[in-house]
């Protein structure tokens, strides 16, 4: 069954996700792009996973700060539960209203972290991603790529994931690059070691050209 893509219908919105390891600059880029598109006249929402909705935020706190150990399968299911809530309550309604939705992390985070790095079969992750999103896929995914040594040195946040060893983050990075290769039409890989203004200019150029292509299709 081909899922009907929210946002593909005339007047529908545009869904961009930003992915990458810790310290890649995803949230700064999401806010910057959001501001620029808004001043260009688009209606935009900038959101992030895990989170974006009150229930998803509670799950986020549990996932990132729980003092008790969370099993690998439970962790995946919690990310997916937060995502299901976020998609239905925030992302889909915005797309139906024709907005541009910019989301810092989405389904590819689960594939890279829970699939590649934690070792869950990617087919299971994909199946749960599809279930949680009811088949909703980003129109465009920007992968901010950089070595984990550089990313982790940039981040000040300390949570269950940033505390993982460097090898974990290497596998996450490898995973992202492999996922991007499988879907070259959806992914654009950007070298996040470049100065922020160059990364931002490139990201805006890609988004604007996709938005123009969407308008004329
Ligand atoms: P966050 O503080 O949002 O990290 P960052 O600023 O790096 O985006 O914490 C989210 C953490 O959760 C991050 O380490 C990646 C992890 N994560 C997963 O493991 N799977 C997922 O599906 C998502 C959305 C996040």
C-alpha cells in the first residue's frame, strides 16, 4: 500500500528533517532556516524530537535523564511513542495547513541510533517508524555530517547518549551515511565542519529549490 503523503496534495506543506550526530549544529540550523523562510513569507514551524508535544516531552525526560537503565527495545518503543504523538498532534496538522515543518531529528535518528548503534534489526526499526508516523516521510532530509570527535567537543549537553563512548558515535555516523546512500533523492549530506554561514546558505539553497520544484509539479 502506498501511503498518501501529507503535504503532497495541492496547497500541502513541506516537511524537512535535519539529522546528524551530537554537536553537528542541527538545532541552530533549524532555527536559522525557520527564521529565514518565515521572513520570505512562508508559514513555518520548527520542532524537534524527541519532544514537540507535552506527552512527547515527558517521554523525552524519561529517555534522556532516567537514572534507571532502559532496555534497548524499550528505548526504541519510547522514541516511537513520542514520535507517534508528535506526528499526529503537531507535524501532520501543520502540513495539512500548508506550513513548512522543520524537524530536528526524526525517523533516521532511530535507524542510526537504535538500529546501527544499539544493534536492533533495521527492518524492525523501519517497521516501527512506519507505524509511528503512519507512513509520513520527510520530503527532504539534511544530514549534517562531521567526525564525532569534533561534534562531541562542541556539545555542552550531558545525557545518556552524549555519555556513550566515541565508538558508539562513530557507528551512528556510519549508519547515517549508509542510510543517506540508500535514499539519495531524499537526503542531502552537508559537511558540518564548514563555517555555519556556508552550511546555512547551502541548506537554504536546497530547500528553496525543492520548494520551487514542488510548486511547479
Ligand atoms: P537531544 O538533546 O535532542 O540531542 P541533540 O541535541 O544531539 O539532537 O537528545 C536527543 C538524543 O536522543 C540524541 O542523543 C539522539 C537520541 N535519539 C535516538 O537515539 N533515537 C531517536 O529516534 C531520536 C529522535 C533521538
